């Protein structure tokens, strides 16, 4: 799988999770947040040459920052390919 394909896969899974991250039920939120953290970890593991480790904590706390970082990574990989 290419980095671009992987990022799109992570992004898709994240978008599916978003509705659960906004639930008020603690059990639903907790499970969704665990899955979200796994997605963040996967993104950082697979893109370690692009991202800075200190960005990870911000992504754990702020899903909007995570989405922006994925978009920036996609732009980077598309530019590399051209």
C-alpha cells in the first residue's frame, strides 16, 4: 500500500469514527477514542519521515489538527510523485 492509499484509509476510518467521538455515552466514546488513538499511532508510524513526534500529542487532543496534518501529508506525497 502506498503512503497516499494508507492516509486515505486512515482518513476514512477517522471520518467513520467521528460520530461516535461525539456521543455522550461514556462506553461508546471510550471505545471510539481508543480506535482514534490507534489511527493516530498508525499515521505517525507510517509517516515518521514526514511528521514530528511532538505533533502526536496535539493530534490525540485535537481531531481537527489530525485531519489537517493528514491533508498536509497527502499534499506532500502528491508533490513528491510529480
